[in-house]
C-alpha cells in the first residue's frame, strides 16, 4: 500500500537548525516543536549566537511563530582581572612613593586608565542535540541540550 504525505511546510526558526523534537511544552495537549540554531555570523561576544527555537502547536497542525532563546554562559574575563590587579599594584606603588616625598611636595594625583576589557566573557554554547524531560520533577517538561564538544 503506498504511503502519501501532505505537502511540506517551511517554518521559520533560528539559523541552521540540525535537530527537531516534539513535546507538549506548555501543557495544552498539543505537540510543540523545538529546534536548535546556530547564528555563525553573529559575533562570539553577543547574544543570540546559538540557542533553541520553540514553536507552539495549536492542535490543527499549525504552529505559532518561533520564539528564539539564546544560550550562553558567562565567565570571569581573565584579561579584566589581570588589568585590575595591575592598576591596584600601580596605585599601591604610587601611594608608597607619595608617602616618601618631603612634606609640601606638589604631586599630580594618580589617574589610572579605564579597564578596556569586559568583566565577563560570554561563551556561546552550541547545542547539537535536544531532548525533553521533567528533570526537576515539577510536572513541567524541561529542555535538555547536549553541547557540541570544542
């Protein structure tokens, strides 16, 4: 017996999806779609480089517009910390120098340059595999992503 399929429908999601899963994420009894995305053209230090797109199903085979959720991790920036430590050391040395000067000596105040580095780095997480389960046992489905190993 031949199998027939309906015509395909393209649904806009985030860029370059490689995984699609179905799950009833909002508990309305309708299956929803979740895809991963990678926006390789985005700067590595901006939001939205990688994440998941969620398309809520309405029960008629149609889906709402994709809601994109960026995934990223923040971590302390070692360059920021090194710069801050250098400024603190220079400030300490300046104060020691001023204390050794004869009384009444005119000295310009120490004015360190601003730190050119961000206090944190945003490290994108590239999701390659997605699953759903009630991980924290609150009765609601959670999305689980397996990151691409670097």
